C-alpha cells in the first residue's frame, strides 16, 4: 500500500493539489522507482473522483487505501475502502478499480475480454478483473479468508457512456461485484451506503493490513485437485486473458475446424505452469481431448506422481515433447506445451527407431498434433545446448502452415514476493538486460541476502524451515556428480567448498539413503539435504531459495567472466561455442535465482564476486517477511 487516510482528509489534499504528489513521493520511497503515467493519471483524476463520491455519500470517515498490494504478486488494487458494514457492524471492504478510458469496445469474439482504442492487445473485462482481486484477497488475507462476505468490488468507469459500457462489459451477475459509469453516480452512492456506514474506518483498515497472509499455494500441492475436482488458483489479469483466448480457440476449432496457435510468454513466476495446469484441468473435467507436454523429466514425473496419483487415466495426460513423432494429425483438441523453451530441433534420440527418424522438426510435430497447440515459455530459461524454443521459432512454424498465431505476454508474477524490482535486479545483475548491475533497493516484497559461507547459507535456510517454510539449496554445475552408487552406500559429498560438503540431489528415479529421486527433489521435504542443479530446479518453486554461484561465473573488475573449464555439465561439448556457454550459464543462474517465493540467499565461491554482491545488496533485511507475512502453521 502506498498511502492511506480518511476520505475527507484525502479529498482536502486533492482539492489543494497535493494528493497526487504525496502518493508519488510514497511510491518512490516504497517501490524505489518512478510511477508510470497511468498511475499518475489515476492519482490525479481517478482517485479524486472516487473521493468526491464518498463525500457525497456521507462517508468521509471511511479509510481509503491507495494501491493496495495483492499478496505474493506485483499487482495492486487501485483502492480499497475500509469501513464498517451498516447492517452487521462487521468490518467491510470495497475494492475499487478505476478505468479512465473514454471508449471501450467488445472484443468481438470473447465475452470476458474488451478492447480499448489505441491498445493492440485485448484486456480483461474490468468486472472480471475486480472479481478476481476480491477472490484473491479472500484466499490469502486471514481477515477475509473465513469471511468472504466482508469484501466487495466495484469497477468505476467515469468517462465511458453508460450505454457503451453496459453493451461492452455485460457479464454474468454477481452478488459482490458491480460496475458504474460517471452517469450512474447515484447508483454508485447507493451501493457504497449499503456496504459502508458513516463511521471511522481506521480500525477496519488496521485489521486488514495487520492480518496474517496465508502462504502461497504451490503447484504440486494442489495439482490433483486442480485436474480432477475444481479450479484451485485465482487467475489474475493477463493470466485470465490467456486462458480465455485458449478456451475460445478450442470452441471455435470444434465448431469450424479452424486451427490456432497460442503462445504465452513470461518471466519466471508469471504463472505459466499454473495456466497450463488450469487449462488441462478444465479440459479434462469437460471431456475435451487434451494433453500436457514438457521437455522436463523432473516436471513431468512430478505431475504424474502428484496430479495423477492412483489414476492411470490422469497419468496419461502428461507427456514429453518427443511423444508426438507418430501422433495423428489434429488428433487432440488441445496440446499444452509447458516449458516450451526446451523444444529441440527434432524428437529423435539414440533410442528412436529408424522408421521414426524422419528429420521432421519437433515444433512441427507439436503443432500438427492438436487443433489448438499452446506454447508457454521464457526464452531466458534456455539452459542446454540444443534447446531452441522461442517466440520467433513458433510463430514462423505457424505462419509456414498458414495458421493464426496469437502471442500473449504475461505481466503479473507471483514469485519473489511478486517483486518487479527483484526480477529487474536479477536480469541486470547477469547482463541479460543492458546497463550493468544495479544496487538492490528493498521494496518490502522479497528478502535478498548475501552470505559469506555455504554453512551460513544452510543455517539461515534451516531456521526458515523451523518456522514452517520450505527451502532448497541449488548451485551451478561446477562439481563432479557421482551417478553410480553402490546400494546401501550414502550419497557421496560431491559439492565441496572448504570444510562444507553436501551431495548433489539423487541422480535417477530411485530414492537413495532417504533422499528422494531426482524428479521429486524440489517437492519432497527430504530434498533439503542435497544440492539441486538447474535441471531439477527448473519449473519448480519453494518459499526460500539458497543459491551457490560457482567458479563458472565470476566478477572481474567491471564485468562477468564465464569459465567454461569450471563447468562440469556433461551437456557442454567441445563443439559448444564460448558465446553459447556464456549465455547458457547466465540463463542457468537466472533460473536458480528466481525459484524463491519469499526470499533468496546468495553465496559465491569467489571472493571478488562475493565482494561485488555485497556492494550491490545493501541494507539487507533481517527476515522481516518471514515474521510479518504468513508464518506457516
């Protein structure tokens, strides 16, 4: 939250012309960056408009929370009005999303989407947007979790004509969400008076802000219920847009036999795998022929053991990219290709029968297999030679077949506390965006900590586990990996740094000495005793992430230097160029540094690199988020 106060006080600030600048100043202090033009317009025009409605309704004592953060995301509600319900006397909250559009039009095809002139991409219907925000807050805030009736939502469009809004934004009715235009001010006032009493709302605001935040749902923990029972996740904004686009493409393909390729791209934590599982669950529960495919053995194996537990039918929903060499053309309604950056040139390997070695590109096999192939990817997570899944590759393959291809970029993200600042810091640190590393400026959403030894890193994470969180340690592939172990022997302590030594995660699909098989390292509680590599961590998330930067990536004076001789990764060949290895190692550390939901602890084996990280990470927090936001249990 950026700013708060009773409506009467904020209205007086707006009248004096100081409100917008006060909110902007708070934004600079709390978020560490300049607000967008859209945010400024909201504070200058939208916020005063809502305040005037509150005053006319006689609700000047209602507490107004400006830019209320949604837990574990980089999203915030424009306003939350906090007060007392006039009938029950209980705390009452109204989420208000203000759209300063002058025009809005139907999407033309998809009911829950709309179009705003001047914007190329479709937007989620604002009623659906605010409904999602209400559901999301009710899921995570303890003050609302068992009392969802306390929260309502309003989409306010002050500059859109009433008839245009009603025609464009008409959706199924809801008891707790409404929409008003400027011409419907009396109705807006009537609704507010029915939800908020003319009483001091500060105590209700304090209750909402001080309530514990329930821990974020992790994909594997609800996978079975998502596929077989009902939707488990609240999808927000672009996530919901992506699902609506896919569902519409499926309906159209069934009715007209018209294929469409959908590409969903986003940085780590934007919910690509959540979207994939949500789509698969919807298709399965509605009898639509659909499969899920990845290039990740760990992810597919985990899904087969969690989402498909005790169900052979559900287990068969999860495939690999190389499973479609002999698939019937358009034999599926939907093929959901998660982690599509791991697509390879062909599906053939040393075990492929000669008759199946056609040389057909893997991307063509995947597109041909379904009426609606869906690809979810992040190009900066390509970590192996031969992985080539990009938006351009998929779009070109679709165009070559004469198919429509729609690309949807995800903006909301749920990892790293939903911190835009942290993701920006990571990509600048690793040189994946130009400009060089920047100092870390804490934004209150995520904890980032640099330590001086692997023992300090491990003890910090052990303490988080005692508090009820889960944690994992990962490292660059800079130590040999003993893959052949005599039955009954302990795991060899391959990762050795001074006096500290730990084993890699188990190699293979069998548990050894109490440690889980490789595919379950990221999700089995017993995985904490071993160090994970990028191949077992990619696609997963955990509360706290410990990352060991090895000697394959070190800071020297003013730049990163990659040392291919320090890497023990067997996928790197003599034929792999220095440039490719440099890119893949940086991408590897991006993956490792973006697994943590709540915080990340970093250690480098190199003294100069540790000094650089210390220089960048100043004002480190002392685990504040662990105390204030969602202690488990």
